[in-house]
């Protein structure tokens, strides 16, 4: 019996170096299809759907996860996928805040950012991909440092509030 070479499975139909235009269009619709008249501010369906608590945020998150899944199918490195997931997580957490989150969604544009990261991977030479991965590591390291600082600040503020509360209760007990 002769040895047979198995061909790799094709994960997407686009030729190498091309991002599916439907992904680009989807990101544009979600983040920047409309322009606020008299300004240069663009927004999409993400902040509009976010006005509907729960359901709107759920729908926009599903779209963001679809783009993330497409990036995985394109073979985007794990560190870049992690950066894309961080973009989605930031969008979900901050975008879920009533009204303030919707304003945040107008400016954050996680879907456009993630499709740009996908495009950067698909069009990059191997040397550019290495540099891009380094930038992704820096982004995630900076995000982790920021989260640790925020956590430390939250703990310090909580401790201060508890200390003042205990002090006030002790003064009231006298």
C-alpha cells in the first residue's frame, strides 16, 4: 500500500492575503456605519443596540465573538487572539454600563479594531508578524498592569471606607 499524503483542510475560501469582505462590512455596520451630522463622530449598531439592556449587549457580543472565531479560522496567533478577546471583553464590561457604556461603545469600536488586527495578520510578512506579536504582548502586559493597579486602588478605597466606617461606629458607641 502506497503512502498517501493528506492535504490540509481549507478553513476559509478566500485566497491567502485576503480578509473576507463580509467581515469588514460586519465590523463597519457594528461600529462605524453612521456619522453624527455636523461632527466627524461615527457609530454603528453596537451602541444603538446597547440601549436595550441585556439583549442588545448579548447580540453585539455574539457578533464580536463571530469575528473572533473567524480570526481563529484564519490562523491568527494565540497572542493576537488574546488581544482581540481583550478588546471584546473591554467592550462587553464597559459597554454594559447604562448610558455611559453606550457612549463608550461609540468610541471603542472593538469590531473594527479586531478586523484590523486580522487584516494585519493576513497581509503581514513573517517579520512583520513577529513585530505585531510583540506589540500584542505589550498591549496585554499593559492591560494586565492597568487591571492590577485598578484592583489595588479598589482594595485601598474599600479599606479606607471600612476604616472610616469602623472609626465612625466606634465614635458613636462612646
